[in-house]
C-alpha cells in the first residue's frame, strides 16, 4: 500500500496494524540514511522549509486533524526548571548523577513562586515544574508548593515533571492541586530501555507510573526520543502502540541530541525530519492529544519549532526559569535557552508562531474533551 493510502487510512481510523505502521515508517524513511531528494517542494506557509510531496501530504493531513480539535490555537506553557540534581543515571542525559562537571542548582520555594508571578504577569496560565529526580524536595514540600501556586493563581494549571514516584506520592500531588504530569517513557521496549538506562531503572516501573497517573486522574504526558542510540523501527512501532493503549493527553516527541559528558557523547543525533514525521503520525493516531513543538526541535534547526507546528503540534514551552540557571539545565548539548526561548520575549515568539498561520493563546489549554476527576480511592 502506498504511503498516501496509509495516511488516509490512519486519518480515518486513528489506528493501523503493526505491519501497516511498519510500511508507513519505512515509506517515509524513518531512521534510514537519506540521500538528497530532488522531488521537493517549498513549504507554502514557512519560507525556507522544504519537504517531499509525500511528506507534504502527511503534514497537511496532520494539520487538518489538529485544527478540527484546536483550530489555529497554539498554547504556551511556562516552564520552570527548578532543580538539575537527579538520583538517576540515564546514559543519554546531561544531568545524570554521574556527571560530576554539571553545575548543580536548586531553586527555593520563593524563587519558584517568583517565576510564577512573573509568568502570570506575562499572561501564562500553565506552569510546568520540571526537574531531575531530586529527593531533597519532600512530598510535603512539593504538595505545599503546588497548593501555593493554585491558591495564588486559581485560573492556572500546574504540571509536574519530576520522574518516577510512588503511587501515594502522585495521589498527594494530585490532591494538592496538580493537574498534569509529564513522564516520557523514552522507549517501550525492555531491552532498549536497559541499553539507555542503568539496570536499577526498568520500563516496567516506568509504565507502572504512567498507569498510576492515569488512574489517579491526571492529564498524563508520555513520549520518546527519535533517533536515540540503538533505536529501531520496531521500537518506534511498539512505542506508538503503547501510547495508543495508554491514551495520554500529552505526548512529547523530540530528537535525541548527545551531551558531551555522557556515555552517548559520540552518538549521532536524531533528525528533524524523523521527528516531524512522527509528530504527524501521532496527531493522526490521537487527534485530541496536546503535542509540543519541543525545545530540542528548535535546537537542531532554527525553524524547528515552527515546522513542528506545521506537522501537527500545538504547544510551545518557553522558559520561565531565572536567567542565571537556564544554561545549567542541560539535558543535551547546544540547548537554546536565551533569546526567543526566554519567556520575556513572548512578543517575538508570538510573531514566529504567526508566520506559520497559527496564533498564540494564553490559556490553560486543556486536552480537548478532558474533564478533571477527583480520585476517590
């Protein structure tokens, strides 16, 4: 079956068989070395961007599906990277425990609330508290922080991204007012997971966390890296099927980018094009999902986030962290953390979004059709 027929089938049914997914990814050359392609066209919306006619067909369908759920709206999330300490030793991550040259920091409760105050004044209505798995912050401190933000800014959503915790911890954060939780599985295949992580970390526990979060009532975010070391097409197919089963409200897809102080320092980075194709495929599989155009996309290509929006994404997460620490939260090399990435340059970011034909909306931007429910266990 030709890729365009597979795209039509995926759009109509929101699912393909394992073999059809294999054909689709192979047809678009995902994870394959690409030769120069002559049959390219300029993107009609974004000057300077090129794609094949098959890719253009995929991206156009993804845009139509996202606009059916979200119109032209692009949601901004205020990202606060509040600690780069981490108990984990993931082999791809720049803030892994074994990286002794990382410049570590922790933000105080007052600093975090100051970030929220500044962000609220800029119009942000979602705050994303992201950090390594730093156990110096107790469950009680996290709960108090979440409840303080919610009491001050009742019209805002609070998202947590602080890794693997016990179910009772997740429930406590939820009861304190946390609305969303981001926890990328990175890969759904056990062997590949063991290759990316030390043996103390398992995909079984990561999936347990994700299912716990879903059952408690969070809007849940998962996701993967494209082009991570050892990744195969079969791994990606497994990821797509797992995410379809989980049915998360958010999915983060970004290219693997190596960090010089990790075991994967010399590995090749993932590509922009593979990431864009997967963004579009995920949009067709899960039409209502919130799909960020990630900072990593903007790192590997100056127009990466804009091209992500044109492939079906509808969220951007500019940085609200204090300027003095933005350059220290380095999960990978070359991360953009100044200029347009600074939340204070919201006007510049809005203009960049407008170039794609979309518009920034400063609202909570909940997943379409999601209603927060209170766990009653």
